[in-house]
């Protein structure tokens, strides 16, 4: 079974789910305003085509493990309307921050394909993506997850205890930039790095990873939310601060001769980055 979060979210948060929601609203308005039947038929067919995609992707993707299902369910049941402090600032947490079934299985596949043994996750939330990747690591493999929020870190670690793969994961509770500098000073390197933290710091994460050699030769960087609800390709005046930060990050990566990359339209956008030099 796929997780409930793989099928239903509290609100649309990806370009595709927002498109489906807008089509639903448009069709409802059209039905209430005597729109010609041929237009209604076209709208219904368009909505059917769009709305069926995500469920079909879930159905055709290997089901998640029971431990991932349990983690997703616990995340869904938690009251994220509370505000948690990272020590200096207060941020709003929400269940939609969880990576979910399709992205989790995608990351798990990348771990298998790259034969990664050491993984760094920059931004963990409740640990769905960390555990998904840990499931693909060999028994001696290790994953270090950066999480700024101690409450979330404890939540995730409790979930990890329910999985035999949880022991492969260690959590660093601190601002992500602080942890990256700490790992760089210790001359650590990783085969795969997954970035899903403060969007306004994405460019800095990227620069530190390359300049401090945190990524091994032929290693892979996976970056989440690089479509950010479609804001990156909509007019600039329709972007939030995070939307502008991601648009800038995408421009920086595309112009960097040290890497090659591809942006995949998975969930809210996942960019794969390979170092060339």
C-alpha cells in the first residue's frame, strides 16, 4: 500500500496538483454559468487527464515499506499547526514537507543506481526520505541527516527505531550551513547528497558542497523543490521569496561549468547534478 500522503495532501503544493485544483475550480465555475456543452466536455476531459496522473504514478511505483507507511501516517496525524523554534527563528512546519511515496522511491532507486555507501541529507523533516534512502544502503552504509529543529529530529529518530535500517542514520541537529562547515572541516565526503532545507540557502549549500569537496568524484547531488509550485517559470511578480530563491538557484546551477544537471518534474521538482571537474 502507498501512504495516504502519497495520494492525498491537505492542499495542492506541486505544479501538477495546483493545476488539477485550478481545473476543478474552473470546471465548477463553467458548470454554473451556462458554458457551451462542448467547452464543458473539453474541460472535463482535461481534468480527467490531469487528475489521473498522480494516482497512476503511485500505482505503477513499487510500494513503500511498512516502516515508511507508518512514518507517513504518524506525520499526517501530528498537529503541525504548532510553531517550533530552531533556536533563533520560528518556522511553520506542515505535513506537506514530507517527501512521500513517489519521491522516496525515486531517491531509493538513485541510491541503488549509484551504489552509494555514504549519503548526506541537508534537511530531514520527519525522516521519510532519509529512511527511504537508508533502505537502499548496504549494511555498512551510513546516512548523515541535517535537521535544524530538535522536535522534528526526535520525532524522526523515534520512527527510525521501528525499522532495521534506522541504525544506518545519524542526525545532526543544527543549522544546515553550520553542519556543512563542520563536515567540510572534518574532510568528510559523500557519494550522494540530497538537499531539501532552507530554500534561501540553496546556492550556499551548492557552493560549499563543491568547494569543500563534500561530494565524491562521480557523486550525485539531488535537490528538491526546484520547480517550487511552478513559481520558477511564472512571471517574477508572482514569486514568493522562496520562489525567487529557487529561480536564482536554478540559474546558478545552469551557468556553472563545473556541473551538468537535469531537472525532473517529480512532485515539486527534483534536480540531479553531476560534478564534471
